[in-house]
């Protein structure tokens, strides 16, 4: 999809401050509110805007531990990826699931209240996931940058 300079200005403002009203967004992007609304709807219909969501600070809610688990699956079973993914979706503490090409097949991002809670999740829910050949854990120490913004 081709986007105009006005579309770019609207998207930049949406990324910079997602909670802006259409009127405020239009003012900052230099278009009328009606034009802004129409352009946003067109961007949604084209799949450029996939939705709006709240970004939750899990640490502020008492979820102190975040771990990235990297899995290599036993690919001798052709259903391995599907069965692993279905089972991983059932773990409430999994906040992200990604699949990869390369030595890592899947990555799960896990949150827990504390280390005891993480150990419980790991032993009861993670180690019981199907088709695990190898597992590597990376505990998050700090987030240096977290952004989906790109220069438009």
C-alpha cells in the first residue's frame, strides 16, 4: 500500500502518543479531523493499523521475573510445531510466542511474580510442553529499548 505524507504524519503522531483523540491527532498531523478519521480507517482496512492496545507494565503489577525461553523441538513428529504451540498458548504466564528459522525453533516470553512462582511454572507447565528437544533460558535483567517505532 502506498501511503501519503499525511498518512506518515498521522502514524508518527500515533506512535509518539497512542492515546491522542482524533481531533488532537489531526491537529498535530496538520489535517482536519474528518480527513484524519478517514485516513485512519483506510489504514485499518489496508491492514497497516492492526489495532490499538494497552501496554502494561507488568513490574508495576508485581510480576518481577521475566524469562525468555528458547526451544529446539524434536522435529521427527510432523505435528511438533502445532502441538507445541497449542500447548504453549494454554500457559497463562506466556505473554509472547514466536517461531524462528535456525537453531531455535520457538521462543516463549514468560512472566512470574517471583522466582518461586517461576520455578513452579517451569516445572509444572513448561517442562510438560510436548516435543522439546532442547531448552535454553535467558532471564531478563533490564530492558534497554522496547519500541515498535520506525522512522516513517
